[in-house]
């Protein structure tokens, strides 16, 4: 390969400061015309130009991007180095636990423990731990914060230790906001700067994050996406993110949004279109004159949902709207000037006159968008508003007694199928968007004035993504109207959307269980997979914030909200059209948002409140592990570090579980409430923890003992080894006993029996959860054989030393007539394993007959193969650091 390098460093003067940047125009003299290259790929090209070293980045990598314009796709693997890493606390705590364990491993070799330090800037925002315990009263916020800190003292003290012990590691304390909204409003720079020698370099702000919705920042022209926690740890420690050059699907927007439609309606429409198109593993880049009419917050709302439409990211180039938002959110004058000057000089400024080469193109006329929701089980299942009733009734028809009604203790109401029990304005998707938040407040005002109120069986909550939301709702005079309907502030963070919805009121919970009722939740979130929102709620709908309020007024999803009355007002029936605010009324309130709000709320963002400041801090370089802790435990991943890792044939493996299509990481990874009867609940009780103090799986992600017991334990997961059953149960072979998946895995480990998992299409869709891969490994699973994999989860499996294998020749479990009762062999798996290799699988049926078939090894890059040969990505990083 050529070791040629391209010298394209160029000065850029902005105000009184001279910067240097790696000019794509200058690089084009060596690489050829780059004018049709999508802007998202230009960011990747700049990244490679800046890191040319002849080893990890070679001239041929640069040429591959330039040549992409002709073929509009590439099989080239590149090494991407993001400027920074973003974490939330659920994924951040286990990452920090691993870093602490790596420090111990380094110390045991006699080397300096401080070899383990983030080399890239890392921001961790504590936003995933607040739960909606208290609601619908003015004390809810204070009470929930106090409960959050009390429950999570060990975790938060651990994070404070990490903030002290590690360099380049900042923590945004609880009660501040959702990491993606904090990133959009404060952390992101769009143009990143770095002192290098005598020069100040400027280059595109890029990042990876441990939450799949990291993609929200692409709405600001910042290229970033979600990775597993283990990949993020490697990036923190200086390892590049290995990736194939992606296809880039252009999404052209034209026209204007119509009256009565919201950004949520737009994003659910885009999600459905792109999911139907098939964009897994691809970049989506938005262009067209419609962008001129799309506010930054709407762009961020769309970009946020990239995981739901399956893309790596949904990128919006920098333009005038970006600059307006930077001004609004209180960025410095010099930073704003730098962003505009750099984007224009580097060819990263949106230019609709310049045609770009895309792998494929979709088009949407914004004028055709209609009010919609998504559900009742998946975010890509768009349903027009008039059809919600029929869709819900179809769901209800599957109940044992579809007409069942159960009296609610203390209420003059009989709870029935379709009734709404949770209405939550929550999540990063929409609470970053002033237009939909103001719309919710205005609808609440109009409802109060019409004499309506929320039905008493509905649990209401308001969890904004940042404190700025509270400021502008207050300034608009809308907070009091939301509160009159029970939408009191419950916390600043991810709540209902991640299952932190808190318990239903006792009387409601009792009625739901007694009638086995299919009740509903409506939330302004981005996730509604089965069992995620609340274990007792089967119908979950994603909607705009004003629709959340409207359905709370109706009290049911068994209603055509476009034509049926929401309820009796002071002057008769009130319909949605009577109280829906006009676009002009919404715009009038949005105009009241100003930069002073942002500057006030972010002036002291890292200090935290008195709860945070009172937490004890250990000053040592290595962590003082507490054996009795049920939150933070030393993980087992480095116990065998230093011993050779053998890649050898798998013999006589058993199937731990057999799954169908669309098994998500929400099904695999422990999340939500911990049931006392579950293996994790039993473990905690054995440690002396009472069920009321269990907290959530997410809060205990720093304890592998809890997490491995909760892997594959989702209450809605369906293991086809036990047809008709739900929950984390399986058959143990050869005993044929029905046991929990955890118990079966432990038995198999005692019997030295390797395990595999069989699955259908889209295995591992959902959030970028490291524990979906970590738990799989700790249960003893050697390989997962599926029809197709979600990008992040496939990569995470490799990173944890679990082999992802894909059926070939349109084969699957059904075609091959596999039952899961077979023994499985992989005889040709060995030390000579190659990227994408075809492997033979032998399935030995109970009658002794052998069915052989081919699978493709989904280790996709040479870097991934290095990780697998080391036993995992973290082990590989540790080996490399010690070699240095």
C-alpha cells in the first residue's frame, strides 16, 4: 500500500485569531474533484486527513472516499477518531466500572495505573435515574430528586470518584437535563478546536455516545452516533472506531409543514419511510429547499430518531439556521463566527445549488405530512390519528375478555381495555423542541378555559430535557395550565421513555391485574417496545406533547380523537379542533425563547445541587471496591487477562433460547423494574435488599451479578423453546425442565456445555446497550446465529468475544426445520478465522440425524477480528497500552 501523505494544512483567520485546518479544497488537488461528495462523508474525509500516519490511516483510505462519488458505495474499512465521547449514567457507570477494573489490571502487572485515562474529552450526563414516584403535585420534583439521590448514593459517589480520578472526564450532575439536549444546547461546538504545538487547529465537532440517540446532535451539523459502552471506552482510550465507509441515502425535503401538524408528526413520517426503505448501517443526509423552513429543533427531533429508522445517523448540514440556533442558545460570538467561517471554507455549508452524489434518494413534501402517532409496540409503526381507535381495538380483540370492566377503588369509574393510565411529556426527542412544548402548554390553556380536565385514572408527568424548558414555559405563562391538568414537573431527565415511569397508583394497578386489561400509555418519547414503558401497560403510543395532553383529557386510546368528543366542557362537548392551537399562536410563544435563558441555566452546569455536593469522594487513583455493595462490583472481564485466548471449534453446544424476528436490546438487556420473583430480585433479597429498595436494572448496571441475572429476562420476551410462554424462561436439556434462562445458563456452565442463541431478523435493534452483549457473554453464550443483526449490537457482541453468525442462502430456523432441541457443532471454527468467513454448522437432531448448513461470520472488519482474538475489545486495548 502507498504511504503517500497529503499536506493540506491551511490558515483561517477569524476575528483576531488565526487557526489552521485540513482543507478539503487543497486535498482535492491530490484526490480529484470532491464537489459531489455528501457533506457527511466530507467530515469523515477531514478526519482521515488530520490523522494520516501511514498505518491506521493511509493514502488509499483517502482515495477510497474520493472514489466513493463514482460508485456511491464502498467496501473500504476506515479508522474514525471522534473528537469526544458522550455518556449518560446508565451506560456511563458500567463504562467507568470497566475503566476502574482496567486500572486494577494494569496495577497488577506492575505498570502505572494512570495509563488508563481518557485521551478524548468525555462528558457524562446523569439523566437516566430519576423515576416518576411522585406526580401531579407541586412537591413532585423535589421529592423525586431526593428519592433519586437516596437510591443512587453509591453510584453517584462512584461517579464523583471518577471525575476526580480520571483526566478529561466531566460529569453533569443529576437534575440538569437529558444528555442529548444538554449536548445540543451547551456541549456541542460544531467547530472543535485543539492546541497543537504553536497552532490552534479547527476541525468538525464529532462524537460517539453510549446512547443510540446521540444522533440528535446531527441536527446541528455535528456528526455523531451511538456505540456500545465498550466501543466508547475504547474510543476514550485512544482507539479509533473501525467502520466500513457507509452508503449515504439522500433525503430531500420540499415545501412547508401544514397547519395543525407538529415536528413529531414529521419525524414519525420520516421514520416510517426510512424504515420501509431499509437504511440499517447507512448515513442519511437531508437536503433540499424544505430545510430552509425547518427550524433547528425540528431537525434535531428528526436526527434523534435515527435509531428508530435504523440509520447510523441522520445528518443536517450547517447553514443559516445552525447559526441562528447557536446565537439563541448563548454560544460565544467568536465561536459562532468560527463555525460559519470554517463551514464555508471547508465546503461543509449547505448549498442546494450543488448536486451531490447519494447512494439513493427519497423525497418528502412537507405539505403532505398529517397528524400521526406510532404504536402500539414499535416506533416505526406509524398510524394516522383517525385510525388509532381501530388499531387499538384490534389489539384489544386479542384479550381473553375484550369487554371486561373492573371497578377502580375510590373512583366512579370502571377501568377497561384501551383506557389510558400513563400520559407523559418526556424524552429527548420532543422536549428539545420549543414548538411542540409550547403547543402542549397552549392546548392545556385552551382545555382549562373550555372546562375540561384530565381523567383521574391517568398518571400525568412532565419531564423536560433541560431547565430552559421550564424557563420558557414560565415566561409564556403556560406552566400553571399544565399543572392544573396534573402535568407538574417531575424531574429533568429520561423518565417514562426508558421505563422509569414509576408505579401506577395502587387502585389502578390492582384493577389492571384483576382484569388482565390491555391499558395504554401515550408519551412524547422515541421508544415504545413491549414491556419497556411499564410492565402493566401493553399498548404504548408515541405522540407529540399536545397529543399527550389531549389523550389525557380523553382518558382512553379507544377513541377517534379527530371526531369524537374529548369530554364535557362548561358549555357542552369539546373536540380536539376546538382547543388545538394555531401555528401562529405557537410561533408567538416560541419567539419568547431567548439566549439569556440558556446562559443562565448553563452558567454553572457542573456544580450540582447540595445533594450532589455532599456526596463523599475517594481521592485514590484506583477504586476501593466494597464487597457488600449491590450497585458497584468489580467485573470479571479481566480475570483471565494475560492468558492466551483460544479460538477453537464449538462442540455439543445447546440452544439457550430460540427467538423470532425483531428481538431488541430492550428484550435482551436488563431494563426497568426488578421483580422480586426474578433471579435478580432473588439475588438482591439474599443480599438483604428489600423489594421497595430494588431501584431499577439501569441503576444497578455497575453490578454484573444483577445484570447477568436480568439478561433475556424481559417480561415480554418470547422464547420459542417454550411456545406460548412469555418472560425469561427456557428449557434445560437434557432434563427438559422449564427454568429461568439464568438458572439454565448456570447449569450449563457447571456441565461445561457451550451455548448458542438462535434468532430471526433484526436481532438486537433498539438502544446501544453494552449489557445486551456483556450479559450474553457472562451467561456462557459462544455464538448467536440470526437472519440479520442491528449494527451496534453485532459490533458489541464481537467486542465481548461472542461470535455473531448470519444464516445464508435465505435460510432460517423455519427453512432448516430447527427446533432448538439439537446439539450444535462449528467444526471449522479455529485460529485462522477470517473477516466474513463462511462456516459450517452441524445441527444434530435428537434422533441422531445431522443437518449441516452454512453461516457467515459477521466479524466485519480486521479491527474487530483483532478484538475477538484478544477475547474482547477492552482486553485488546489493555494489551496495546501495556505494549506501549
